[in-house]
């Protein structure tokens, strides 16, 4: 079976750490590193985390309902919207988020103490330290991108508010902090109506002659505002024309393949990594004052976005381009070359 975009969902980078959790974080949620990651102590809340989060759902016994538009778009099927299936979806998603979060803490500890997470050994020479720092930074950025990808994918099915609460709940669960579920707001009190004293009647005056209405000003048609593109990781439905053309491959019997949501997510993640790399190369070429190289790379970026639009539509391609620009900006901030978040 020939499928395009399958694999680990990321761009091939010889500096990327090939750790045991690469597939575990994004799929099964299990970590298979040589040195097991240690979660923070249960008694210590995580940085930026409220000691006792107050949320609408605890994501163990209570869950948000999927968005109606997500059901209409086929992101969540009617069968998946059943209560037991919603519980199973959250259990699997929480497992993937927890594994990614613990890997992030582990890589953060490795960056602070500067040791190789595959062996647990510290770098000795300055060259080894510099190389290890770069590899750990790339791995931290990859894990951050994967965390945001999981959250954005969840938001498409359950909404932004539920996605933000789910991320908070996972961080609290990893720190061993219980969640307080907010109760429904009570009915506001009803105050007795105060009868107002009617104003005194004014003396009846002579009726005025009708006035001629002023002419209305002509209505000025303003051009519509440009469509706002959300910089969120897209998981669109493939275009029927792209599927019929066999853009996603054919099976052993020659029938065209319609990729699943998980396969679309993998294709999009792989494509986003290429776009982010191109944006970083464009920024480096600008700093080096090489206009010809900037123009060539920008054309490659536009071509890559157009290729994605052929399979998933222009709206999804614009959203992916905005997502890639946001991630490139975050990486630039992490490296000290751009504005801080």
C-alpha cells in the first residue's frame, strides 16, 4: 500500500534526537527512554499552575460535549459522540498528552543539567556540550509542537474553552493536584417590582403640522473585512477531487485511498515541519542580506502551501501557513532571535 505522508510526522533532521519516546508520545503514550523520565513531586504545583484548578469538567467523570459543527464536518461521528466513546476518547488523548508532558520535563531537566537523555552521561568537551545543547533544543521544540498539535486537534472537536481546560487538567494531573469542578451558577435573586408613580399629565397642546422628512443619506457599501486566518494546527478533510485523483495513493486492488483523520494529522505535521524549516531559512537569508536566496526560499514556501491546498483546500492551506509562521516565531524567541512570548 502506497500512502503519502506516513511516518513519524516530522521532518528528517540529522540533529534530532532519536529517542525511544518519538513514537510513544504521539501514539501509545508510553515512554521507552533509556533513563525513565521523572514527573515533578506531587506536593509541588507546576510553574504557572493554580494550586487547585477550578474547571467545568474534571475529564475523568465529566467531559465536554463535542461541537455540533465538528459532528457535521465528520471530525466526530455520531457513534463517537456517545458518552462511553467520549470517555474513551478523553482517556486516549490524556494518555498521549501526559506522555508528551513528562517527556518535556525530562528534556527540560536534561537541558538544565546538560546530560544525554539516551545514556545519562554528561558532555565533557566544549564541542560535545554545544552539539548536545542544540540537539536538546531541537527535541524540546519538537515536543512543544507535538503538545500544541494534540491540543489544537482536540479544540477542533470540543472547542477552544474545553481544550484550554483539558491542558490545565492534564498539567494538574501530572503534578498530583486534584481538580474542583465548578458548579452551575445559581439563579439570580428576584427582587420585588417597585411600582413607579406616573408623571403628571401635561396640558394638551395644539397639534403641530406634519414635518417633511429629511432625505436619507445614500448607503455607503464598504468592502468586506478580509477573512481572519486562525494560526491553529489544521486537520482538514481531504478534497474529493484529490482523493479521486489518487493523490493519497492506491491500495493493492488499485482503489484510491481516502486518508483517515490520523493520517491527515501525520501528513499535516510533516508538511508543517517543512514550512517551518523554510521560514527559518528565509529569516537566516535576510540576516545574511542575500536577496536572491530570500526570493528563492519564499517561492518554495508558496509552492509548498499551494501543494497542500491542492489536497485540502485553500482555507486549510492558509491556516497551515499561519500555524507554521507562529511556530517559527516561537522557535526564534526560544533561540533569542525574536520577540519574547
